[in-house]
C-alpha cells in the first residue's frame, strides 16, 4: 500500500485490513473493514477513517466507545457460486481435512488430531518439520477449486489466529465450509455460537477433539446442513 499512488478520482476507498496498515488519503470516503489481527489496529488508525466495519459484533460494540468514527459489525462471508453442496465430488473425499499453511507453528487442530492417532489430510505450505510427510497431500488448492474439497470432506478442521479468538473474529473458513454443507470442527471462539448455533462443533483441547470426532452426534450432519442453508442465504457476498 505505501507504494500505491492515490487516484484522486476515487470516490470511495475500501481497505480490507489484515496485517498491513493503510494511510487514508484526503478527498475520498475511506472505509476500513478489519477482518483479522484487531490487536494491531490502534485507536488512532480507526480515527482516520470515515466508516469502520469489524468482523465481530462484540468488538464493534467496544470500538464505539473508543472512537468518533461510526463502527458497525460486518462478518466475513462466502462466495456461494464456489462454496455450495452441489460441488461435492467423490474423488475428492477426505475423512478429516485441514486446508491452511502452518505459519511456521504447529497449529493446535493439526497437532491434536495427529497426537490422537488420526490421519488428517493436510493441504498447505511449511508443514515440513512439524508433521510426517505422509499427511501432506499438497501445498495449495486454487480458490476456484476449494469448494469442491469442503463439499466432499467428512469433517473440516478449522482454527483461528490467537488474536482473532480473543477479539471474537470468525474465520472465512467457517463460512466457506458451512456453505458447502461440511461438518466443521473448530477451536472455541466466544462469539461463534451466536452466529452458527450448534452447526459448528467447538473444542479447546485434544481430549475435546477426540470426543467430538469419535462421539459425534448422529444428527450433526443435519445440523451443519441446516446452518449451511442459512449461511448461503444470509452470509454470501451478495
């Protein structure tokens, strides 16, 4: 962003705020959508914008007391053309699927599942040195194909950055997986149930993951499909 020259003809600038800060320019209506790493967004940064959205309702309520800028919640969403149950493909079935990079750490959901003796199928980069090579099925899945994998999986594993959990920000994988009618097991986030109800199984330890996977309610698939319908209707980018 610092290297991008501001086009003075722009009426509106929408900043998708992850790791990097953008310096709003005068002359446009500047909108911030904070979708992760809320701990790195200062009050001064928020004050620079004309409108702020955050991917969490609870943090939005807090921010309203810390800035004069209007603040509203706006959850992450999904592309229903790419993520829907019709994309299921028999040759892409995985009993236990995790798609994500290691970020150079041994992410809990992957570590717990392997410690339990399970065999997750992992797609992502920089997993060498953390897990046996036999679990790594590929380094990348193109975004236009990702929905096929979610729709075909037995269970999709999900986790969040620590700061996202603390601020109640829900990952896009939850919306994508549920829109595909996948059974999703995620690390626990306080705000998660208020959006997805019991459509996502939440765990906070290896033992809870073991119980979730080995003692899964017989109607969990039906619960996921019911929430998936809501996600496709209420949480698409449309």
